[in-house]
C-alpha cells in the first residue's frame, strides 16, 4: 500500500536552460480550478491505493513555492482526511529562493510544511546567471535564513561540474555551503539533457560541458568534504546527517508504493505504473472529462518490477538485499543479479557483498550506470 504522496505543481516563472522536468510558464493560473482537479485526483487515487497512513507528502515541480498557502493547506487537509498522517510525517515543498516566494514561508509553515528543499543551485552570481536563475546569492541566502527559521528541516540543491569549474572553486563553494547549518544537501553534476536550451547551446558550440576526468575529481571532492562534515552520501547525489535523509525519496529508492498526482506525475501502486498527462491544459481537461488525469495505467510484470527495484536500490549507499528482492518478485537471486559480474566488480573494489546484501562502493559510484548495466541481467531489463 502507498505510504507516500507526490503532488506535482507544473508552473514556473521561467524555464531554466538545464531543466528537463515537467515545468511550464503561464501568464495566469486559476488556483480554484487547480485545487478542484488535484482534490479530485487525490480522492480517486485513495480509492485505488489503500488507506495506510502517509509517511511522506512531497510537493514537487515546477515551483511549488508559487502555490498559495491556502491551496497547500487544502491539499494537506484532504490527504490527512483520506489517508491520515503518521506521527512523524515528512511534508516537503520544493522552493526557489527568491524574495517573491520566501515571503510565503511563514504561511507555508503554518499550512503544515515541515521540510523545505531550496533550489540555490550555485553560490556565485555569474554562475547563477549562466544557469538562468532569477535570484542572486544575497537573495538566496536571505531565503535560506528565513527557511531555517520557519521549517524544522531544510535542504538545498547545488549544481556543480559546470563549464570550466576548477577543483579549487568547487571546494571553496561546497565548504561555504556546508557552513550554513542544514542537515541535508542535494549535489548534482550538471547534465546536458536532450530537449533543453543547454543541449541546443552545446550543439551550437556556445559552451562545452566539463570533461569526465575533472568532473570525476569534483565528485571525489564532494564525497570527501561532505563525509568530513558528517553529511555522507546516502544516495549518489544526496547527503545528510544521520536521520535526516529524505524519507520521500527513500520511498522511491527502496521501491515502495507511492501515489503521484498532478501533471506529468508518476506513481507505483500494487505493481501498476501510473502516469499523468504532462501538459497542464490536457491534464485539466482529462480530470474534468473523466475524473482523473491519468494518461497511462500499466501493470508491470514481476521482472519489470524487479528491474526497477534493482536500478533504484543500487543508487543507495545501504545497497539492497538481493535475496529478499528476488523472493518479493518470485525470482532467484541469480535472476536479479549476475553473480559472476558481481564477484568480478567486488574483487575490483567497485561493489560490495555482505551476506545477501549487495551495493556499490565509493569508487563504483563514479561508474554507477555502467555497473548497473553489467550486473542487472539483460533479460531482466528487456
């Protein structure tokens, strides 16, 4: 049964050039219409996803901090009425650190948000302009200070391995970031995604991505500095003090069920993959006509589920129990992990084994995608 709820808010003030998420810029947003649609979706999913109390609610986007606090409150009230919340429920909202949005923090806290994830992205004004961000460093740090005052848990994102970024520059930037007192950081290497403005600029020769070797050096610096600061990586790009890991994202990585509503949202419930219409107007029309924004609802085979569980679980520092996972999907351990390849990469120091548990080492995380392609049997992912 689902223990987590994801709510997608698709609107942004501006589309960032690196972003391939489902985000849209609209001159006007009818909040009443959106509230009705999201509440309708929530009720429909509750009928299908069971009644277990929620451990996590996550508002993602887009830019959910643009939502009125009254809308956030209405959605949380409905979720509480339907599922109920655990005593330690984590309620996260992604936010941009602009003055326009940070003034809404006190009201969002009162509405029930207890964890915020801020998109700082860089601590250099020139780099923020390159990344297409609307805020500057001074403004973002004021927002961070306000967030620490109003929310019990605060995380923020940084993007590194930017063009021409040196090891010295990233070490100084990350050291500064670690001094701000949050218990969670999401640190992502800049990836040029197809369909983004950055992909076009790279093809046109406007700039070149950082090469693999210097990017790997920055990854090692990231691991070293965060571990020394008591915030080791618990997932490829996520770092936290003990007990401050994102419970919502752990739901994904541990392959547990979750409900996803809103444009473009994905979900997993009882072996069924769900996907909503991405374009806001199409989503609203679908909800109005059918009572749901579902574009696709597809039963997954046991092998597909096992494959997804492997792909997600190997991202975690804690690894996964291969025998337990195999039993969950009616397979053998050899069917979910190539034992010969696992032995090979364990001997090379890229993976580890402890009884039935397997995982990827610090060195292996640098080549995680290649390892997964080797260790997860091809017939499992076909």
